[in-house]
C-alpha cells in the first residue's frame, strides 16, 4: 500500500499539495483532494481508460 501524507493546500502557494501524480506503465494517474470537511474527504481520480479503479468493497477484497 502506498500511503502519502500531504500538507494542507495553501491558496497562495505555487505548489498544489492537494494533487498527487502517479506515473504508471499505462499512463499518468492523478489523484486530487477535492474537499475535506466533517471528517470526510472527497477525492477525484483521473486515469486512462486502461487503468481499472475499484473501491475495495466492490472488488471483493
């Protein structure tokens, strides 16, 4: 498991710490923290169609 900890996004910062880029053999996968409130996080995942993205409960794990 890859676990990453990021600093909170600062609006004036030139670096967007709410986004992580993963370079895979199938292409670039971008994971972005869209929002966080009340102990819940909303993430967006942008990946090529050849990359299968499944939540563990849907994958049967």
